């Protein structure tokens, strides 16, 4: 659907700005400066809805938004290929249906929000919802997908087909709004949507009204997702049961590192991590409740380095810790190539977008060019601020230590090498508490061992939905296919933070006392916390 060719300059500009930012890995910095030294595999420019609208204007009944493989010439660094942004098909259809102009930014922004709310299908009708346990679990089996009914003014109503499973509620829609955004300004090739005063209101069963999006001219650049050959990786997972579990995993790591050192390969790894997953239940009633795992993952430029990890694992099989066991499938031990990901910026003015129209007899194809946006507006620095006029926390009355998730809902996801997380509440008094309590210092404290000083943290607020939003730059390292994190897409991060114990006003805890998961209602805080 589109073709783009990038300029003949040296290097690329990273999506997140400063190419020397400390949250970028050293390999990413090297790639940005000298991409000709890497083996590029694909590059895709994210394009807007203009091609979709143009195809509909030409009378097309079906529009296929193609994602093309990149063409790369190393000397000129030209790339060809494109993909529509996830919300573009919805924007294009609404744009065509309502005959908006390309300067109707409020309407375009509203349809952009609508597209974002349904782009992940089941996420808009109950999937990936943090409080799913409030509903009969049968309602989350084979759920119906959400529908966006978009009005001429750009407001929309999110619903689903009657008789299908799932649920469309205000909380579900707020959660999806917060998923994989980069702050309170949502970017697209045709407009920018200011989400600060967005309103989400239930109008009835499975009917949620969304309004208040403020539209702005689009940015002069768009995202170019570039993949290159990053090297080789392999991994394996082992289990341990019960007594002295952490000591067992420490022994395993020591054994593996010793063998790799003996083969002089230990220093050749780009990544070698021993990730302990969970802690065993105390006084367990079954072996499964007493079992946890260690995930060992390695990445390196050469396959031979990963083969050394495979050998080290095999050589420990008869000198392992007490009770070692795992699955019988060791296919992940075989080193496999992986792609590294780098999101960059490309000027929109350099894009050449085309619509290929197939005739009804399938014999002829016409090629039509699309038009460029009439105006651009430079991107300002991301909004990043601490609570404005915070309310002293003692004014909310007595507090008790409890899980943050007993009152606060959340959603998180990946933005390349970064992770976004949005936290929201339901009532105005809860909002005054949340925005006053959840500042950057508190967020870093809640992250605990997950926080590293090389990361960068941004914070903003979305008062219209009573949400505090964070972006954590660098936590997913290179992101996507090249991240070594177990939660490589950041989906579980919000649930981790919601499980942290914090002082919560008793009035809020009493308000939701009957809505906690059954498994949490008798649990007591232990271990001296």
C-alpha cells in the first residue's frame, strides 16, 4: 500500500530522540550511527489512513492494507515498504463515510481513539482486563469482538454484537485506552489526539460513549520499524521444589558460569541471565505449590557461544541441585537466530504512498497516488510532570497496608524498548488520592528491583478518566523480538505493581472489600513488611 525511500544520509534517528540517551543499549547506539555495518532484514514505515480513504473514494469494496518487506541498499540506506498504523483502517473508513476534510483534526482524532480502542479485538470486550474475576469466567470464553460506532463529530460508542460473550464496560474501555500509548498525546500520521480530557461514560449494557478527544495537526515524521540480524539466542527452564530453592538456583548459575569460563566463552555473551520465577509456597499442600522455575537465556553474536551454553547445561545433568526437573522438551536449547528491533523516525514528506486497484475482472491494475497532509506540527517534548497541587495524604483519613490493586485498576504494554503503564480509579476522592500519592518517587519505589538508574521515567495525568500514566524508557532493552525479559511485551508489569502493598485509605478499602479476588480475602501481610 505504500513505498518509502529514506535519505542518503548516514545513520538513523531513534524514535525516542537523543541517540546517545543512556537508556539505549550500546548496540542500538552503534546501529543508529553505522547501520551499514549490520545486516538489515526489513523496514516498515507506519502510514496513516489516506490510502484507505483514497481506495474507498475510488469505489473499492475491499481494502487490503499490505505490509511490505523492506528493500535495503546499504550504501544509500534506502528502505522500501510500509504498513498502516493499527488504527488507520478505522480512521480511513470514518473519514470517507463522513466526508471529513483533512483539517478536521478533532474528528480525525476521535476516530483515531476509536481505532485504538478496537484495534486489539478482544481487549476491548474483556480480554486482558485486570478485574476479569468480577465476571463469570464463562463470559470470557469465545468472546465477541468490540465495535466502534463513530459519529460525524468524531465521538464514538464502543459496543459489541448482542448474544456474544465478553463485556464492554467503562473500565474495560479505559484499560484499552491506556494500552500501549506514549503519554497524553497519541500520535498518528494524519493527526495527533490529545487524550487529557477524554471522557468515557457507560450508556447502558455493553455501550460506552467516548468523547472529548482534541485533534492537532500530525507530526512531520512517522515511525520506521527496522529489524536487523542481532545474533543467536537459546534458553531453557528448570524447576526446583521446596526447601532451599534459592540456594539451588544459585548453585546452578555457579555451575553454568564455571563451564562457560572454562571454554573461554563467558565474556562473549551479549546477554546471559538467570531469571528466578516466583517463590515456593510455605508449608505446601502439593508439590506443584512448592515448585518454582529458573529461566536461563543467552544471546550472542556467534552460534558457537550459544552451543557452549548448551554443553554447559548437559554437563551439569548429573551434578545438579537436589530435585532438579523440567519439561521433556529441550528444543529451545538449540541456538536460533533472532532479529533485533530499532524504532526510528522518517519524514512524512518523503513517503510515496500508492493504492493499487484491481479491476472487477481481475485483469487490470491501476495505481493511484495518495495525497500528503496539508500541514504538520512539530512534536513538543512529552508532557512530564509531578502531581499538581497534591492533597496531603493524611486528609484521606486512616490508612492500612493493602495491595494497590484492591482499589486501583491498570493496564501496561510495550512501546519498543519502553514500557507504558496507566493506573486509574473510579471515584473523584480516589482520584485526588491517586494523583497525589503516585508520583515518580513512589513509582520507582514500587518497581523496587525492577528499577535501574539507566532508565528514564515520564509521568503525566489523564484527568478525564482519572488516570496516572507512566512511560519507562529502556526497561525492555531492545524490545520485541530481541528482549531477554520473560515479559518481553510488558503486559504483566501493571499486575506486578497492583500486587505491591501500599498505605491505602480505609474508606477506599471498605468500599471495595467485597470485590477482591476470593484468593486474596484471607491473605495477611507477612515477612516483616
